[in-house]
C-alpha cells in the first residue's frame, strides 16, 4: 500500500502542514494584523486541511487498502529505523474529516466569539497548532510520530486552557490538564519501549501485523495494551485520570468545543483503535479497557447530575460519552467506537458552542441557576441545543441513538470480553444511557426552558448571537440529527460506516443472537432514553425542580457535585504529599542550585568553581597546565612504551 | 600501478589556490581603493568560488570513487578533506558576511582584515587535506598565524590584544609540541606521510612502537590544543572572549572544523599504527580521559558565566568534547558523525554570534545576560532565532543539535565507549541549564532601566541569522540530507 504523490489520497499528508502554516503565520505576524484577519487566516488554513481530507475521503471510497507514505528517514538508530511517514486509510481519514470539519466550524464561530480579545492572534495560532498536532497524531504511521502529535496536543491544550492566564484559576486548570496528561504520557513511553523491545519496530502497521503472530492473550500483548490504556486514560479523560477535563473549561468556550469534540480527548480512542489488531489479541487488556470505560461513564454521569455550571455539565457528559467509546473499543466493537466519536463530535461541539452562545449573550454568566427560559429569546441557539440534547440522549433516528445502540449491541454480543462480564457491562451502560438522557434534559431545561431566573440587568441584554456563531450551530445541528443514518443497526440494515472502516480495523467475531433479541436491545435503549427524558420532565418541568433541590442539598448531592470526591481525594493523597516534597525541593533548589548557579560563590557547584579557579587568566599558568598534561602523557608513554 | 597525470593531481589544490589568490587580490585592492565595502564582497566571492570548486571536485571524486592525491601524496582529495573543506568554507563565508555588517562599527575595517580571514581559511583547507605531517603542520601554521593577528585586531582594546598575545604564546607552545611529536614519529617510522607511517608500523619487524607512542601523544597534544580538549583548553575562554566578536565566530567554526579534520585523520592513522596490545590502548585511553574532562569542564564552566560571549566560549569547549566522542569512535561512523556535528554547529554558532553581535555595543562589549531581558517582546524575531539556536545547542529535538548529539553518542556507544557517552549525556543535562537561562531571560525577565535599546540589525547579519536558523531546523528535521549524502560513498578511510 505504498503510495505516491500522484495519488490524490496522499495529499492528505499536507493537512497538518496547512494548519501549521496558519499557526506560524498567526504566531509571527498576527499581532500586527487588523481585527478579523487572524481568524480568517486560521480558518482558511483549516479549510485547506479539510479540503485535502475530503479529497482523500472521496479517493478512498471503494478502495480496501489505505495509502502509506514514508516521507523521510529521521534517525536510523541501531536496528530501529525511525522514519517519518503517514498512513491515510479509512480510520485516519474519518478522524481527519472530523478534526478539520468540526474544527473549521469552531474556527468560524471563534472569529466572532474572540472578536474583542486583544490576544486574538495568539488564540488563533494556538488553535491552528492544536489542529495540526491532532492531524499529525492521526496520520502518523509510527508510534514515534504519533507521540509527537500526542505531546503537541498536550502542550496546546495546556496553553489554550490557560489562555486567559492572568487569572490564576485558569492557569491552574491548564497546569492540571498538563500534569494529569503527563501520567498518561509516561504510560505511552513505557509501552513504546516495550513495543520496540518486543517487535523491534515502532511502525504501527508492522506492530499490528506481528501482534497477529502472537498467541491469543499473550502476556506481553496484555502488558503493552494496559500501558497504552494508561496513556489513553490520560488523554481521553478516563477514570481515574478524568479529573482534568471538568476544569479544562477554564479556557475559551470554543476551545472546550475543540477539546471535547474534535481533538485531544478522542486521541486515546484513536490510539487503541489504531492498535486494534493488538488489542484483539489481548482479551484481558481489552476487558480492562471496557471496565474502565463503563466505570467512567457511570461516575461521570452521576457527577453531571449535580453540576450547576453550564459547561461543567457538558464536560462530565463528555467524560461519560468517552466512557461509552472505551467500552465499545474494549468489547471489540471498534467501528462502533469510531462511529460514536463521529456522531459525538457533532452533538458535543454543537452543545458547547450553544453554551458559548449563551455565555456570550449573558456576558460571562455560567451558572445554570441564574438562567432559564433563554430558548424564547435565543430561538436559534435554543432549537439547535434541543437537537443536540435529544441526539446525545439517544432519541431514535437522531445520530446519538444509532451510535449508542451500536455500542450497546456490540457489548451484548461481544465474544472478546464474554468471559469478563460483558452482560454486566451492558446493564451498567444501559443505566448510564438513561442517566445521560436525564441530566441532559436537566441541562436543557435549566438553560433554555422553564421560568427565567435572570437578573433584570442580564435579562435586558440577552440577544441572539451573530450569524457567524449561529451558522456553525445550524450546520452542526443538521449533522447531529442526520449523521446517524450512515451507521444503521447492522443486523437488519446496510451499515455503510462499518463497511467503510472495515479494512482499517481488526475484525472480532461477535455473537449472533436471534433477531428478536437484537430488536429487544434496540427497544431497551429507546426505553431508557425515554425514561430518562420523562424523569427529567417529571422533576424539572412538572415538579418545578423541588425534588432535585432537596436531593441536591443533601450530602449525596454535594458528593456528586464535587465530582464524586476525586479531586478531594487526589488533593489529599497525591497533591498534598507532592507539594510537601516540592516544598522541600524548592528549599533545596534555592539553597543549593540557584545560589551555586547564579553566584558560583557558595553552594555545591564545586566543579564549576574549580574550573573558574583554574581559569586564572595568566598565560604562564595555562602553559603550566599544558606542560603538566604533556609531562603526564610522557610518563605514561615511558612506562607503557618502555615495556617490551 | 596506474598513476594519474600530474596535472590531474594538482586540480585538488584549486580551492586552496583560489582562496590565496583572492586574499592577495583583496589585499592589493585595498591599496588602491578607499571603498572598503567592496573588499568584503571580494572576499566573499573568493570563498564562494572555492566552495564551488570544492563541490565540483567532491562530486567528481564521488563519481570516480577513489581518493586523489597531489604533490606526491602531501595533499589529498578524499571524502574527509572534501567534506571538511565544504564545512570550513561555509563557516568562512558566513563569518565574512557577519564581519562585514559590523566592520565599521567595531573599527575592524582595515584592508588587511579580509585577506587574513581568507588565508586562515586556506590554512584550514590545507590542514584537512594534508597527506603527511609536514603539510599538516604547514596548514596549521598558515591558519594559526592569521588567526593570532585577527584575535588582536581591535586597536586600543586591551582585551583584544591580550587575547591575541595569549593565543600566540600558547599556540607557539602547542606547535612546538606538535613539531616534536612529528619528529618523534619520524624517528620511529622514518616517514612523514600517513600512508607511510601506517605501512611502516604494519611491518612485522617494526620495533619502535614505544617511540611511536610518544610521538603520537605529542602530536595529539598539539592538535588537542587547537580543538581545545582539556587540559589544553584554557586559552579558549579568554581568547574567545577577548577577540573581536566576528573573529570569535570565525574561530568557533573554521578553526575548530579544520583542527578536527586534522585530528580525525591523525588519530585514525596513529591508533591503527599503534595496533592492539598495551601500547595500542594508551592513545584511546588518553583521548577518552581528555574528552571526558573536556565535557565536564566546558559545561560546568559555562554554568557560571554571566556574559553570553564567555558562556558561548565555554560551550564551544563542551561541544569540542562531544565531537571528541566521534573522534574516539573513529572509523567511518566516527568521521561521519563528527562531520554532521560540525556542519550543523557551524550554522548554529555563527547564528548565535550574529544575534549576540547585534546586541553588543560599538566597543564590542556588553554581552551580559541581563541585556537580553524582555527581548522576546522587544525583538520577537531576534529572540525566537536565539531561542531556537540555544535549544538546538542544548540538544532539544527536533533541531539539528539533537541529531548531532544522537549520532555522536551512538557512534561512541557502538565503538564501546558507553560510559563516556553516559557522561556526555549527563553533562548535556547540565548544559540545558545555561542555554535555557538565555531563553528564560529573553522571555520571562522584564527589562529595566539598564537594558539597552536594541539597534537595527544590518541586513547582512539578518541573512546570516536566517541561514543559520533555517539550517538548524531543516537539518534537524531532515538529517538524512547530510548523513545519507556523506554515507553513500564508503571511501572514508580508504587508501592512506
């Protein structure tokens, strides 16, 4: 599948370069440009990346194999050829389209959202760099290059979450994201070492090919799988490393949309999907992936119930939905996982951008307790948000319904983790789906429906956002509503999406229960979605939220609001001791290093002082040093050379 | 044996002759014109002409696949001499352009300045192309004498005069040692030429191995002085600091590359000639100790400097230690690694001095770190350029400095010097501190009342910076451009 540049599919290689060029242009010159130009340049860069991705997509339809292109050999390390190359196949192209497509809409939206920010150029430069890193990540043909993108994504998220760094909370949130991600990165590096030692290569295609020759369930594959899982839990905000994502909304809202929908958090899913032939051989590791996913989905859904910040609810919902994807990828339903990435990108970007539109209209208000009834004043935002809410809740015929159904069905029918409680996974996941519908209804109702709880001042200023912001909403809403038809339930209908991805993913055999069971599964997911929505309606519309208020005030409510105590636990168990150690180190640093380096007078930098003392400035002493060196050599020569 | 015609041989000398002719032209031209700016252009033309001839000869030699010799083997055209000549001429060209932009301001514009630069470069070419020890000495002296004068160039500057004087005195000492070493080697083998030395030592009845070792050690010391291996490095921080900054830039690339070219050839021959056994182990062991010491001294010395110029001087010592790893590794891999390191270091070093020079005062002073405070905001381009160069010198990927370190460490490990490579990696961590301090000062420290206003940068200096920066990035991302190119023809150590 070696490609050449004459093949249009290979042009997708240029996608990251376009985004990078945009980042460079904005970073170097953007500050001197007049107002909308930085946004336009950034948008054009992503649009160009989208264009080549679309060309690759069209070119790949009906083709089995993707295109691999080795660009150049970076560093021939002994026995391990580290080259820079790309793979453009169904999997990477799907991600390319999502990243650049959704990314483009977010860029357009940002032009207006960030209009008044003085650091406009920095914002767009970072946004482009973020997209570029993610594109490198999904195009990489080797784990080394993938790691370059992986780290690039991490750095950009740090810089964007802390974009308004003058406020300490924002800078802290950026740091938190970065530090938690470092834990995942350690897993990535360890796993890659193990891969290099086991397979003698870091090229993904070769690793996958060789993984097939190992015994099913071989220990080393399980270890590699688990280490990459650590990496993925960091990047994709999975239990127990999910804590950074709720804080990550400290950045500008379009950044949240980008992180949650198109870039960053899907990187973990991508990594495992890319290595699916390896995971398909490691059922134990896969089971851990699935269980991590279901726990995350459940925990985050519970936490989402009690949040009061318009973006924090969505953040927990992302964690929960990522949990769904992890389950899918753990049970071997790889196509279903990618399909959920695909549909989730639309409705989650939509929900975040709608939230941004609301925040914009309310001049920074983010507390849902001081919102309500906004749908009447912001018709377009309200309507599109409703579509997003229903889609994520799994209302039939909207996109979320199909992708969630595919995951639930895949879990029930899994052979890969059949021995690891696939049916329990199914039940827990189904319950989470119900919770999803409930908390999302609450979100929509608190913001857009019911009586207005706005202050008079705020209420007077509410306005629908400009068309630059609403057009992306409408487009995303259209996709959120319709994208699901690409992946109809495969037991009864043609599933285009699954067929499209089939050449790029491992195929794991599934159970084939009677047709009525399959339909029953579909019915179950419809019923839980309906139940969740109905419960939401019952509590918040009919009961005016009285029950919820009572529950939320209790200890349990506060526990959920605090994200089930993870932050508090980490603060006590990790951050506290770490700060103690760091404090000690800081003292050591001040007393030992800094003084020694800065002054060279005191402290421990003895070698440096010796060198400085030696450097007297006198020629005679230098000559003496040379003479002594020479004399020593002469003695050595006399002793050694004098012997026969 | 089928000897090529004598004129075909002499073609190898064309780059050197070109430089000398242009040196003379520039000197004569300086008598008749007051238009000093033209001299720089003439000098640059000479360097470029020599570069073109070198590339032409290199390509021809690659096509032929054999080393060419001239003057009865005294002068060689092989992969080592062409690659290092190429690097020397690139460095010389960049340094000439850099000097030209600040010539008037720093009062360097006497008409003899450029001819000396060209002669020094010509000496460098002779040094790396020498086929015997006498030619090597000749090249070394041609180069050194010119550079002694250049280091003392600034009139009425005590530091500059001190630098020239120090360099000359200690250099004379080192040359004396080198000559003594050559004499001893001749005494042991009866030959001056590398091929003859190797042949004589390989003879079964060769008895003077002990004497050859003494000679080899003295030759090594003479060259170790030029490349600044500890403990023969002490002149370097003082001379680099005191010499006019454009001259320092020139020395850090041309002199260093030329000396390493000679060192690689000499150690390669002598280590082989000394053979295995206790005597044969001495030279590599001495070299290893010296290199280890060099890396430590250079990096820890740089740690304490508050002047950027002096910091770069110590860092030059440290980098000599890293290239030393490649010398120690020897063989084709060692020579290739060293050539990559010096090739990319040439760009980084000249660019670093170019940035520094644009910030220094007209009296060639003012290199204190504090002057860089807030440069990131005041001069974003300049700061970004210096930041990239510093990160590259510190060995951060994806810049060329990273690959350079990777290839020399790899060569050292492959040759069985893992412990020294570990020491190199450890000292490289120390190096991060002082390089990062420059970057942090530029971006994190607020300027105060003492921070000078940066002057406009001469266009020629900007060009040097841009070339250095581009090469640092491009050869970092695509190291194969150089590594594959030089690795393709396996005739490095062929046919001494």
